[in-house]
C-alpha cells in the first residue's frame, strides 16, 4: 500500500543528506604563507573534461573547476565556447603548481599548456593568480575530492 508520508520522509532524508554534503574544495598555500580556498566542480570523466566551463557566462570569485587526469602528462586546454577569461593552474602528483596560464582568451581555439607534466588542472577566474600572487611551487590541498579518474 502506498504511504504518502513515508515517501515524503524518504525524499526529505535524501534532500537533507545531499544538502549537508561538503562542497569539494581546493586550497592553495603560497610560499608567502597565504591560503586561498576555491569551491570546485570536479571534471573527472572525458565528457566533463571536454565540457569544462563552456557556455558559462559567470563564475563566482571563489569558485573553479578541478580537472582530474589518470596520469601526469602535458595536458593542453583551449577556450572553445568559453565566454569568460580563465587562469589555468597545472598541478603535479605532489600537489605542487608546476605552471600557470593566465587570462586565457575567451573562445580561443589556441592550445594552452605549460612545459611540465601535470595530473590536475584548476581553472579559476582570469586574473586571480596574479592578484593573489600564485606561483609555480605553491602547494595545493584537496578536500572532498578523490583523485580517482573515470576514463
């Protein structure tokens, strides 16, 4: 027999547990002792990595997207269909920034990368790396992010 109150209780439980889950975060510790935290979306599949921030018109100042790859390599990025300028922070297995592409030009099909292997790439609003003094060698910490990649 169908019990509407049981259904309501089950839906409420699912919604509350989803709402209480912590947003994944990436924290960067600069060599000057500053810490910056970004709430991130996770791009851990080929489809999510290809879509990235395409078609997005806004990105909150403390938000970004972390791209997870199965192995360290030189990972090229482009800005196809991406209307907002982005900084791309390339991060190695040791969770160190190995290079930064600043203010990638919106809609550009130019391949952008750094000449060092990385396993993760954090995209944030263009100009934030310079504003906060982020540099190669800065440490990165993940919270609520599994480095497992679904290929």
